[in-house]
């Protein structure tokens, strides 16, 4: 298969969903941000409870702006109830 054939086949594929594209663009910047959110959730029960009750508002109130797919991933990583480490 040559480059033209590969190009032709790639053009036949449907476009990636916009959410996938947005998430792929965010990935390089998200690692530290997610680690920060998860660390805070581990040590701050109020923050963790806020994330469970209303993640959009809680994160927005703390200066985070994450896409819905990243939010869904974050919620899967959210730690179970742990004692506060303050």
C-alpha cells in the first residue's frame, strides 16, 4: 500500500468526535492538574465531598476548568472516603 492509498483510506474515516479532539489537546497539560486535584481530595474531606456532590461547581470554585470527559475520568480516580490528613 502506498501513501496515496493510505491517504484515500484515511479520508473515508469519519471525523473524530469533537470531545475526543478537545481531550487529546488537553492531555499534555492535565497530568499535574489531575494530580493536584486528587491529592487535595485525599487530604480534604470537604473538597472530596464537594467533588462527589457537584464536581462542576466545586472545581470551578477552585479555579479548574475541565472538559466533561476529563471530569468523568477524574471521578473514576477519586479516592474513597479517607480520614483528613490536616
